[in-house]
C-alpha cells in the first residue's frame, strides 16, 4: 500500500500509533516537502496528541529517518526485482533498472523526497545507512556485470561506472521523472532520456551490448 499520495488511509487506527505517524509524515511530505512540517503537525494529522509521537520517535528528524529507511527498503526491492540478476543480459537488466528508478520517483514521491531531500546527515542512523547501501548495491552489481563485458584494456572501475549511472538516473528522476510539483517539463519521456544517456555512456566505454 502506498501512503505517498492523497486518498489513502490516514489517522490513528487500531492502536498502531507508529504506522499512523509514518502515514501522516508521508502525507505532509507530499504536501509540503520533508522540511515543511513540524512534529506537532504530524501528530495532528495522525489524529493524536502532540505528546503521543514521543512514544516512538525522539523528534521530527527521527520520524524522517524512519520514513527514509522504509523508502530505501522499498526502493531496493523494486530495483532488485527489475535487475533480476541481469537476465537475459546485463544491458537488458540495466535498462529495466533505470526504468524502475524512474518509476519509484514518480509513484512514491514522498518516500523519494524523504530519502534524498530531507537533509539527514550521512551516518545519522546505522539502519538507514545500511538500507541505502543495499539499494546502491543493486546498481553496483549491474555495473560489475557490465564492466566484466568490456575490453580488459582500459576497463573502468565498476564503482565509478555505478556512480556515473546512478548520477544520471537520479538526475533525470529528480528533474523530469517526479510524481510531485518538483517535476519539470521535458519534450520526451524521462525513460527515453535515460536510455539514450546510458547508451551514449556505454558506447563511450566501448560496450553497448
């Protein structure tokens, strides 16, 4: 179930305070961005007292950390399913991976904003850091497979390729593939732009297969 858009369940139901607060945070992030609401507003949106959230979270930033961690877990699952261990080829898997990246940004804009735009200090929470690393590991695995197919002479480091592909996908997702008001217009589909960019990049490395 997605809590990223209006129309979904909200409020404090069946005593599940923590889930109600996460749902409220996602609703507020979708409306105001990850920095545009207070802890008290999250409590009010969840339908509980201003003191109730402290049972589960130290403050608003702690709530955002939890939302971002959940987002990265969903993100990893989507990327891993799309990559499908690079079947039938690494290039085909990478194409699916890129589409999955853009799809997540479009369909889960509140999670995406919490993950990448909440200004959470790197290393602030070990579980969040690990969730982010696991998601990036899917992109790195794809890069390792791609690099293995390149000519040995001049073969670039897989990590460098992973970072380049990630930067390209993330830039296009953030600018043109979002599902919120941050999306800019583009005279072509974001998926087509990403596919063309990756193709040019891989051609420059000497491997488009």
